[in-house]
C-alpha cells in the first residue's frame, strides 16, 4: 500500500458540507461526496482524523482496487492483495461487500472469497463479530477495498454513560453548532438539554479538547499502527481553560443529573452549568449574548404533537423577551413546530437523524 492514499470521512447524510469545512480547518484539502468527504493522506492522517474530527461518524482508509469480472478472478486477485501491509495475522477481521452494476452480483459469495483470501494468505482469523471491518465495494466490475479504521462510531466520545430520551448524536450536535457559526468563543445555552450533548460539545470545543481523547480506535489493531507516534500525537493536545459560559437546563431532574455527570466525565464540569428548570422559568445567563441551541421534543419520538405547538409558542416568547441579542438554533423534524415559535427562522438542509429527517432552523440576533 502507498504511503499516501484516499481517506473517506463518513458524514451524517446532510452534514457533508460542515464536515468538509471542519476537515479544511484541520489542514486537509477535502472534496465533498455524497455521504462524506474525501481527503488524501497517510496513516498519521487517519489517526488525526479519528482523534480530531467532531463531525465524522467514521474514517475509512482506501486500501486499493482491482477489476474482477467473476468470482474466480476476485478470489485470485484478493489472494494477491498485500494484506500484511495493513492487517495483522493475530487480529480477527470480517468483510462487508456491496455490489452495484457488476457481473459479480452476489455480495455474500464475494465476501466469502475475500475472507478466505485473508484467512489463507495472511492467516488472520475471520470472525462475524470482529471489530475490524474490510469494506469491499464492487461497482462496474471494479473492486474497491477500504478499511474501517474507527471501530465504534465516532459519536461515541467515551464520556457519556447516562443517556436521556432521544439524545442528539455528538457528531450532529457539533456540526449544528458549526452551522450556527460557533467557534468556541461564544456562550451557548440549551434550555432543553436532555443529556447535555450540545452544551458539552460546545465546552469541549472551547477548551480545545480532542473529541477522541478518551476512546480507542480500530486503527490501533492494524499492522501500520505505531503506538509511540500515536502517544506523541495524543500528548501534543494542549487543552486551554474555557470561560464558564456553557449552560444547560431541562425540566427533568434526571436529565440534569445525567448532564452534570456526563460533563464531569468529559472534563468540562468547570465550564458548564446545568439547572433543573422548565423553559418558562428560563433566566438570561450573565455575560454577553451567545447562541441558543435547542432540540425540543418533536412528537415522533417522545410525547404527542398537539401540546408541542403551545410549548414551542411559549419557548419563542421566552426567547424574545429574555434573550435579546442572542441567536437561536432549533433542531427539529417538524417545520410547523419551528414556525410555531413565531421567531424569524431560516432552515438549513435536511439531515438524517435516527429514521427522522431534521433541519437546523436559525435566527439572527434577536
Ligand atoms: C429531544 S430531547 C433533547 C435531547 C438533547 N438534545 C440530548 O442530546 O440529550 C428534549 C428535551 O426537552 C425537555 N423538555 C420538554 N419539555 C420541556 C419544558 N417545558 N421545559 C424544559 N425542558 C423540557 C425534555 O425533558 C427532554 O430532555
């Protein structure tokens, strides 16, 4: 395998553009594709992408490609593939295949050929529950092999044990914050904070903390992994003290306890404050205006829709009366509920969120 190769950053569908902007900010030259972003680099770039990107759900390394017109050819070429340059004979692996517009159309048979090639040529065990996954895409008779270098999805930062109802994924929360123009310097308030995702992401960004600092990754199991270079990369992260301007509240006392525990585990307890209060009791935080980021209940997942119109109208009024100068971002699957706030909102692109299609609706300064 070459020293430099294509790296595909998988995005939440609809959040490719902010992920590309994030990758550009980290020094890569991203190209937006449907479903993600392509960059070029070597293994240290793969590690850095996993460690630093807040918006990617996983990082795939493009291993190589070859043509295969039938299964016997796939078998032969998969056996010749230099597996030892990336995989280790002692680490279990599995293969996932998709076929499109190709003479090889049976994904199961293709998977079996590639897995057998890895098992017999490299000696690596094949296991259906293996954490390491080789992804084979067969399109127009071209077999493209990639490796999932991430393992468990990147939205799992490794700090959240307690999860409230309908939590926002950290990867999405970070990209919606970016969509609001959050750069770490502005105060952030989530008055329906649930498990605290927006507030904790914002505080981590302000504190310069790497999102992957506490977790492990698939690439640590690869032949190309260099533990001392990785330790040096992780050790070079220099967190900075952040101002204590990241506020969450929720009417559910359990959610507030969870948020506090999650913030402590993430190391941002000192920069965050969580209060148990209903939206009607919202107080304007001291200090300059900032960004309200809220993901209110939207009915499809929790509760019924009817009363939610009243809740959204009340929320809009509270924001107008108490948060003059703040900008508001509302993430919801229901445009009608967003509009029920009576706020002057503009909507962003559709984003897939656990079977729902949500959008970020945002205002200018109130
Ligand atoms: C969709 S969840 C938010 C999830 C959150 N973004 C997270 O990542 O965990 C909606 C939250 O709104 C809260 N909520 C509902 N009605 C409320 C009210 N009147 N005042 C304050 N919070 C409310 C619920 O307790 C719930 O935690």
